[in-house]
């Protein structure tokens, strides 16, 4: 059987960190690009990163390790 792409629960941190990094880049481009900053979008991207990391951890930790 093929293994899951995230083989260890600690690697789920990478999934969540990607969204948090995207949120930081999104904020930075608006802050230093002299545009109006969309704080709601930055907050939602950061919270999405936390939720995705937690979800990936739960799915990997709860799956059987064959």
C-alpha cells in the first residue's frame, strides 16, 4: 500500500507553517507596497494555517501505521 505523504505527525507542522508564511508574505506585500492592509485576510490566513496543521496532525496521528 502507498504511504501517506506526511509520514510522521511532526511533519504536519510544515502544512500549517506554509499558510502562516503565506499570511506573513501577504501582510508584508500590503504593508510595504503602500496599499491598504487587509488585516482580516491576514488573520484568516494565519488561523487557517493553525487549523490545517492541527487537522493534518489529527489525521496522521489517528491513522493506522501499517
